[in-house]
């Protein structure tokens, strides 16, 4: 399923496997720094968790040691010029570049044409390890994840979530040479529950289902119907909504503009409170959605689920009108 990868290690969570990827990268390059991007999420550990406004980043949590981020460089994603400038400014110090190959934790922002290829080529030239965090995109966007869908392959990738159908299991896959010192014990990747029997069985059972690629056609069809129906229903209530992304994972915002959002900074400039109010009303109507605007569609969803969702969306919108209140979203 991952023909580009030569070997892998199992762990219990993607947050943990991100840390393993950093350790492998620093060992291979003898460099300290990690280059990351505004809006991408790579786990809750002190040395990678940030809170970003799209332009500047700092510690993401109370109790976090700020100095733990000293070896993390954060720049704008989808911007080749910003990427090249960061490589030049930190020449010879960057061990790895880590990214969501499609920004799915926030915004459902796809890579601009040629962007992943640009980053891949630059990492190759500079001896930098390219890490794809496919925790959300892996086995969701395609059987081989975003790497397969976009045709760009990293040196290392992290998988979780869909890989084991929600069971707590994650994996770090990639080039065999990067794992060499793990096998000898010189580079530590430990964990009592790594690759435990039940988690591994969940992975096998999940991937057995996903190996039938018809599953992906079904998800795209159901997600596409949902997006089309949502746009139509909001239009009928004269409420501007903009959906962006893929049928498996798309982002909703209340905005009449037709311009696509390509950066996290643009996403931060949208009126998120309007959507949060809609999310609260929709939850009250019996449809659970994330407050940040992301919608995920899974293989468990059916056309009937789409119909019921649209009925409840319509009910939530209609109640607002009947109360003669200004629709807040």
C-alpha cells in the first residue's frame, strides 16, 4: 500500500511517532532544527506544539516550556519563496521539514500545483529529511494517502487514525537507512505497547477493508453529494457558504468570496465566530460537527446520512428565520 516506503515502526500515537521521526532525522543529518508550517498540527509535545495567528507562532499550551521550541522554525505553507528564504537563512542547520501534505487539521487547504514537488526537490538538494504527517490524510485521501494522491513521496511519513479504524495505533514509515541505528539499539525508540497484538490486528482488519478501492469511490460520491446538498440548502436560505477541499475532508466558511483559501493566514482572517454559532445550532439539531469548520466523511456514511444531515441543517436554518432574528451565520 505504501510502495515508496522500505520499512516501518509501530507506536501508540502519532504524537509519539512524530518525535521518533525527529530523532531519526537529527541522527541522519547531525543537525538540530526542524522546519514546520503555520496551521499544521504535529502533536502535543512541548518541542512542536504551537499556537499561531498565521504570521507568528508561540507555545500552544499552558505549562509548555517556551525554550522547547528553540529548535523549531515556523513559516508559511504553500509559499515557495518563503520556503526557499528559510532554507537560505538557516543553511546547514535544518534536519527535517515536517508538514501535512494537505492541510486537513485546519482549513482543508490543498497544496498549490508544484509546491510539494518544489519542497521535495529542495530537501533532496540540501540533504534534509522530508516528513509527511499523514495522520489525517493517510488512508483517507487514497489508499496510499496524500503521497499517492499528489504523487510526491517523502523520506518519512506518520500514519494513524484511519490506519487502525480508530484503534490507538500509529506508524512511522520510510527509508530503511534512516532506521538503521534503531535496529542496533543505538537510537532509542521504545514503548511497551508498540505493535501490540490487538492494535496490529486492528490495522490488518482496517486495511483489508480499505484495500477494496471501491471504498474510496463510495466515500468521494457520498462526500460530493453532501457538499452539493449543503451549498444548495444554504443558497435557498440566502446564507452565503463556501466549501473548500475534497469530498472526504472539506472546510466550511460563511463567506461570499469565491477566492480559494491557500494559506493559514487567510484562514485566520475569516470570521470563525459566525461558523461556530452555526456549529452550535447544528449540534442542537442533532448533527455533530467540529467548531473549526472541518467536515470529514468516512466509509460508514451513506446517502441516507446525507439526506438526514441536510434535513437537520434546513431545520436549524428555518428556526432562525422563524424567530425573526438576524441569522448570525
